[in-house]
C-alpha cells in the first residue's frame, strides 16, 4: 500500500527539535535535528522530518517527549 505523505510545513522553521527516548532512571536518550522545515506524523507514531539543507529523517515511535525551538506553535 502506497499512502500519500502529508507534511506540515513549518513557517518559520524550527531551529532545532529533540526527541527524548526512555533510557533508564537517570536521563532520557536524546536525538536532535537542526533546522526542521516540515513534519509528517504517521499513524504508526513515527515522524518524518525534512530539514532546510534537504536531508530527511524518520523518527521511530516510542519517544516520551519532544523539545523544540520555534518562534510560535505551528501545528
């Protein structure tokens, strides 16, 4: 099945976005992305990201929180 991906364009882009995954009692594990321009949230819970330099990433579900730097809420 080939579903169309629906991205939300971030205007303005997020300066950075950090996904926090559980990592035991001390501190969560962090995965960071810079200059995020678009996000697609999938039914599975994964996130697809597009960055200003054209790179793309798939963030796997299971994160416990997301931190980001943006001038305003975008969605």
